């Protein structure tokens, strides 16, 4: 929008209209951009209009091509509101391929609108071009009747299309006959003529086509859909005198002025006889006493701060805002819906704390109210709230019920094309290979909001690459497309609450689920002056709540999240051991490594860690740790800075520290200090020069600090302001980190069970948490029809899989199992299970799934035999169910009456009945449960696989793009395909280890050599360079593919034996020598011994050389122990790349 508005101003044109098809998504941004450039914005919409009734949705209505176009422009605020009603009604009530209105609805809402006949798809144009001139004239008169006199015009266009020329002549004649003015318009699909090719590319991206494909779905109509100047328009319509003048006349008639800003919050209802301010103060006073007890009446600091905050909130007119937020959070807490302790700068408010909006004391943590609500720069407060995601909708529903269905909606969000995505999309459309586009995209720094223009300045390799003939057009087009809207969706958290019907302010639409949402994004909603809230879903809150429920069940100890101690030694010991998997905010591999060196002693250290572990300040971590450990000497630029930054060892890591420094050193108020912080963040030279002088003068006046020193301090603050993090947010999330670490350290089984219960749809997380639980010594047991509940349950040092998490076993079936078990005790056979169940609640697939995943193992471990019993058991159950419906008794009914003891005993499988192979059992567990329970396909090879892998499959965060990596695991799926060009076979292989899985591509050249070995169950070693795909998912550009057996022979350079003292003293070493000689080869064998507490390496002798094989190494492990035999292997070598690698990284593909 800004580029378009700037170009209009450059051309000297007075006005511009935005008329998107069927929506008003960009109206506010357009209006603001136009006003910024001093041009008149005309807000309109090219609506879709049904040929008849807009609710008619059948073939006779003409299908997707039946919707005509009609151009509507808002003359004034009344017209804009009518436009909102029309567009909203189309989106909410009458979508048929497109959101449609009809003439009946238009007639009700035509006031304040100017209508035109639109483009070639207008109703009048379609009829005339199809040879139905009479129908065309009839439609024209219908429209002219709908609009007030003079408000319906005939629109002519000239983009060089033959049909437009025919239509212009017809409109000339029709206009003369009916004395209707002609208005000249020009569709603007791109700003400049040279952007026409970019428009073609965009259409190819939208339709998944390629530029060089003559049969692609959509093509543009030529290069004339750009913003033309007045002279060009005059030439195009020289044969239609007055048409361009009429365009200007229409622009002059459109005088829409939006009512932006203001406070359109709903008025919070308060008890009779009270003002909102009085009720607000009453709640704050009660909250202060509840939070602080006796201290509330005696602590002057508390009282003064509360009075100050309440005064600012009242003065700025945000009392209703706080009452609204307090109310829905209070409602959630009273109904047991988990609410986060705080988020963002709101945690710095004492009012928020005493009202229960947040749950951490801002005074204890040194948090500032002015960082949240600045009395010297009044802008609406922004309180984001975390809720349990399972019950977040309940809170939104409560708000809807309280303020009205039509006054509350979720907010739309627009996904834009990022730099990497733009390069990949443009490269694909232009016929560039995936590898080539990936190489270009990988040179763009992987930081949030990275821009291609910045990357071209910062990365010399990218700048050089952009000059190549094959790459230059891709970069040029990507620069134009970067930042463009790619798709719309529902904002993950945004909700708007208005004081009346939302359509008085903005248009509405529906998301993919049918839920109502705004057509304006968050920024535009706020610009209008509406109350926008973030209702965020945070799974961690549910995990904590469920874990505490399990703790109460297993130990009898009842605890709320607020009662979890934040100074527990075991908590910080766990974090310092880097055992953080599953701990909120600190579970990534990088965070775990940082925790291992950070020496966390309390919550303050955790707050600092969360603030530091981000792009930018992450570079300060090493220095921070050195200072913390006393290994780096440092001084303060001024003694007063010591008081401010002593807690962070002289490193200013919080925005609040920058604000405090401005107050203490230069005499700023905290409100002024917040304005300084904002200015430093924006880094505008002119503004910074003013701020520097104000700061220097303030330092001299307040503390007699010399100018040179004051300038140095200002530059120090300016540097850290760019890095500084909001301490309020860091503190709030550190509380959650501390709570989850406490639960993991003190109640590990309960915590891991709760984690697993909330990751059932994420098999990668399940694998990670299962492996972590096993590393902690916790046994994960398969589900059991006799013991499992709906969710994961906890037994002493064991976690029992929940029935509700088994694929193909629905909620009704689980409920029936639990009910039957409650009424009749444990099941003793498949027949017993089926006949006692509610027959309507189960089916063959459900019973077979229970058997295949191991839920019947305690009845009989032979799953194959159990599966043969299902059909007969279901037949008996069906018969029993029919008899019961007829009121007849059955043998099973008599058995039930006799009690559980009368049931048939457990029937065992015949000894000679073969069970399914272990591999098939594990495959079924993975399919039905999401992970392997009774083992892992990699178990028998794990010790050997570990020697070859450089990275675990379950930790893709560790894989840096462009670096070499070798992965090792077991093949669990293979899909063979043929290349499009020369029909050569290649494969997609799913590789798994005990931490996770990854799909790897085995390209045609590698498949030629390794294809026959690519079978499910094969242990495989693959190597290559790490890459990311279009969705930023980590992938491996494979250059090495070899079976584990082959890798043993080809890649092992040394075999190390680690015998114990007992091994050396006994006969084992003689046996070891025999085994080595039996597998004699060329690989040296070395002994790693411990002598006087030191490790010593010794050659085992020139005769001790081995030919490594799975069998031979396996025998050595069997003799010495699995961890007493280690393999050294060759490092991976990558093929020579087409382009040079980035500085500091090995060459990649």
C-alpha cells in the first residue's frame, strides 16, 4: 500500500480507489497510506452479485461462473457502513464459490454508495458480449433503479482487450440514450509497467504453475494493468470526451473520513450504586489485602505504587479495560481453567497483580509499570493472557455471552511471503531446480523477519550470486514479492470486543471452520479504537494442572501452581545438569547446553537466561557466564550503574535497566525513560541526536556527570537497548520454567506422564519424551484393557499408556471398557471382553487394534493367536446383544449373575502357535500408539549405530544448514518413485533412531548402488549436507547411503576395547584375542585402560587387527559388555559444491 500511494502522489493524481474482489481486507491500511501521502482515499469493493437469489445454491444457478461483478464506492460514512453490511452478509450468509450479494440486499443498503457497471464480468457486459443486448439494457435499468439518481455509472476500461473495445462503444450508445455518464477507470494489479512479469509469477505461484508452461491455469491479460498517469489515461480515452473528467468528478464526490482511534471499549457493568472507578478501586483494595496480608496496611511503597497506577489508569480512561480483563480471568480461574502467571509487560503492573490478572509480584522482581502503560505516551494497554488450550474457547464463549455474539469475534491474520519463501517460490516458477533455490535461500540469515534486501547487503556470497545470469531475475522478482500477502487465516489468539455490533465498525468473514472473524487484521482493529485481546493457548498450563492432579492421586499431596516453590535446590540441580527435555522454554538442545554452563542458582538466573537466549544478546552469554563465575573482571562506566546492573554483572540485558539508568543518571521520569527506550529501538538519527543531548544535559544537571562520560553512557545504553528484553515477560515465563522443572525434578513419573498425555498427536515429541522417560529410569508400559484409564496413568516408576490414545479406539469404546471393568472386574479372554462390552460401542477394527498394540498381552502375550479369536468373540457378542434386546437370557448372562469368579478362566495359546515377528509387533505399536513401547527396531543395532551418527534424528535443531551430518538408524518405510525426466528410480526413506525420525531422499545415483538394501528393518547409515525445505523443515541432502554392515567394513578406522581390571585379570582377554583372530582383517584394535585414574591408550599388538562385522563386533560386546567396545569411524566428506560455502561453514551441495 505505501508504494502504491507514493506512486499516486508522484504522478500528481488527487485520489485513488481500492476495490478488491469481494472483500475489504486492506481498507484501513489503504486509507492510512493514502492519507500519509496527502491523497484522497476512496474505499470500495468489486462485489460478486448473484444472477438471482443469493441463497440459491444449485446447478441451475450457474455454478462458480454465475457470479457477476459490480463496483461499489463509499461516498461517505453511511456508504461505508452499508458497504460493510453488504460484504459481511455475503461472507457470513451467502457464499457459493464466492461471497455473493443480490439486488434485493443491495437495494436495502445502497445509500451513500456509488455503483458502476464494473469490468468485462459485470452483468451488463456479460449479457451484451453474449449477444443479449436486451438483457443488458434490462440489467442496466434495474441497477439504476436501485441506486439514488446519478449514483450508477457506466464504467469503461482500455487495457487493449478486444471485448473492452466492443463494450465501450455499446456503453457510449447506452449512455447517450439514458443520459448516464461514462467513467474511465484502469485496473491496477501492479504499480509499474515493468512489474507485469512479477504479476505473472505471482499467478503461477497461486496456481502451482510455471512461467514456461503454455497450458498453465491462469495467465494475465497483458502488461497494461499498472498505475497510469493522467496523460496516458487521456490518450487511452481520447475518443470518449468527458470520461476522464467524470472519473475526477466521482473522486470529488467521495469524501469518506474514518473514525479512527478513540476508545470503543464496552462499558463494563458494575453493581448498582457504584461507578466503574469506585468498583475498580474496591477490587484493587481487596486484591492488595489478599496478596500481601497485613503488609497491605503498613507498607507505604505498596500503597503509593497502587495509588499511582490506579490514578494513571483512571486518567487515561482504561478502567473498563482492566475490569473486562479481570472479569474473564476471574471467571476462568473460578471454573478451574488454567491461566498463565503473566505475559509481556502487563506483569510489571501492581494493579494487574492485585486483580489476579497476573500472578507475580512486580516489586519482588523489579518490574516497571511504565514499561506497560506510559502516562506520558498514552496508548491502549496490551494484556495478553495464556489459557489452557483445551478450554480457551470456554473463555471466549463467556466473553461472547457477556458482551453479545455480534460484538465479539476472532481476528484475521495475513501470512506474508518471507524472503526465503519468495526465493523458493520464484525459483520454482522460473524452472530453477530445488537444489539451486535452496542454495540461494540458505544464504539468507535464518532470523525472524529477515529481509532479502538486508541479506544482499550483509552476505557477500549472496550478493555475488545475485549477479549470475540465472539467479539475477529470481532475486529481482523475489524482492518485489517479498512481504506480499500469501494467505489468510485466523489469528492464533486475537479476539476483538466492541461496545456494539462489530459491523458498525468493520466487515466480518468466516474461517475454514465456519467461525466468524474480522476482515481486518490486529493492527487495523487497534487503529479503529476497538478492544483487541490475545487469548493464547499454552499447553504447558494444562500439563502443570494435570501433573498436579496426578501428584495428588499418587501421593495425596494437594498443590496449586502458585504453591510450587521457586527456590527448590533439586529444581536448579536438574537445570544445571541440562536435563531439561520437556521443561518450558529451556528444552531446546542449545538451551540445554547453555544451562550446563550457566550455573543457575535461583529464579533470577533463570530470568536472565531466558532474556539472553535470543538472536543478538546470545552473543553476550559467554561474557555473562565468565563474569558470573568471576573469571572476567569488569568495571561500571559510573558507580550509579552498579546499582542498576549488579544483578546481571554489568551486562544490561533488560529494557527496564535502560529505563532505570535514564531515571537515575539523567533525572528522567520513568515515562520519559520509556520514550527514550522506544527511540533507541527505532534508531532514527534525528531523534537519537535530540535524545543524546537531552540525556547528556540531564546527567550534568542530576549527577554532575561530565559530558564525555555521559556520551559514553548514552552509547552504552543505546547498544544494549537494541538487545534488551522485556524483563516482565522473561520473569513471567521463568516462573513457568521453574514450575515445570520443579515437577520434573520432584515428581518425574507424574510429570512425564502428563507431558506424554498432551503430545499424542506429535509422534516426534512422543519419541523424544519416551526416550527421556526411559533415560530417567521410568518404564513406559503398553496399554492394558484391565488396567489402563482413558489418559496416561502413573504406577510406581511406571507410566501406563492411556486407552484414549490408541488409534481406531474411539471414546465410546473406551467408556464401554471402563464401565464393563467397573461392573464385572478384569477381562480374562477376548470372548469375555466382547460379550461384556456394549456391543454398539465396539467393532472389529477396535478390538484388533487393542490386540495389536499389546492391550491384551496380560491375557495372552501371543498377539497372533488372540487375533484369531476376534471374529468368533464378536459373533457371540452380537448374539448376546440380540438376545438381550429380545429379553432372553443367555449362558453369558447366567455366568455374569453368578459373579466374576464363575467366568471362564484365562485361556492360553497353544505352545506351537507362532506369534507375529517382533518387527511386525513393533510396527503395529508405532502405527496405533505413535511410538514403540515394548522395544525399538534399532535396539539390536543401537550400540553400533551410535558410533556412526553425528546427530540424533530427534534433535533437528542441532542440524545447522550447510554443515555435514551423518545419521544412522533403522529403515521403517520405503517409497520408491521415478524421476520425471529420465524415469530413474529414487526413494524416500523413513529413518528412525530412539530419539526420533526423519525422511531422507535417496537420489537416483545413490539408489542405483543402495536400492536393493533399502528394506524395512535394515539398519542404515546416510550422510550429506544439512538443508531446509520451503517450510524451514530440516532435511538432509544425501551424498552417502550405506547399510550398517557395509559401513562396518568401509568406515571403521579403529576398534577400541575397554576391559575392566577384572577382565584383564581373568580369561576374557584370551577369548577376546581368539575372537579377533577369528575375524582377522586390517582395522587396528586398541585397548583403552585406566591406570592410576588416568585413561591410557595401547595398541593391542600388530597381530590384533580385525575385519569389523555386525556379528564379530556383536560377539565382542557380548563378552566385554555393550559399552566396552567402541568404534572410530571416518568423518563424512561432502561432494564439491556448485557455489562456495558461507564463511565459517563447510562446503555443501
